[in-house]
C-alpha cells in the first residue's frame, strides 16, 4: 500500500479536471467517441506473421525472400532469405546499415564461414563481396529496401557470379 502524496494527487486531479468539458457532448458524438476509443483499445498492436504465413518470392537464382516488414518512410525492411545450397548473394553496396543473423545453415563471406546465431552488421557505405551458401542457409536480414531483383541479376552478371 502506498501513502497518499496530497500535493501531487491534488495537482494531478486539478489538471485532469481542466480536461473535462463544461458541456456534455451530444449523444451521437459521445457514442462515436466511445466506439472509437473501444476500437483502439481492442486493436492488436503487435504484428504477427506465423511461420507458415507470408509469401516466399524468388529473388535471384537460388534465393527466395519472405518480407516480414517494410517501412517505406525509413527506407528499411526486415526479411527472411532462404538461400539454396551453392547459391550466392551478389556483391552489393549499402546505403543503410544491414543487420544479418544466420538462422540455419551457413554462409561464407570474404573467406570466413558464419553459422546459426552469428550476427553480422554492415555499416552504411559498406560494399559486400559475394556471400556463398555452400550447404544452404536461412538468414534474417534488416536492411535498406531490397532493390529490384533485375538490378541484382545485372550485378551478378557483371561480376560473373551464378
């Protein structure tokens, strides 16, 4: 049980009393406001995508991406990348930080192999060398908005990566 703090409680009550309108709103306005408040209270605030939900979209040969979240205003997205055995993520630059968590399998970047639980953070301006997945991999990536797959195909062809 807490003790009453008269000064704080009285100040709070006085402030709240100032928020109460002098006139009672019309019944239809009151009902509309009540419905709006209740709708907001019932609205689920946590977005959930179940493992079997969403769409895996072919990206470049051997790679499919499932977008979990896109934030157009910030220019970022969170996605899962399913990389088939032997496939490669082409070299690419970064205009935003990129966070990458290896969830399954492994990837090799710059002659270092990364395994489940390994986290990679690429700073703005970083230009990745190719990422290879000799045995396949599942990555969770939060990065800039993913470019058009055709743009990455051209990058791969320019770097002779299949």
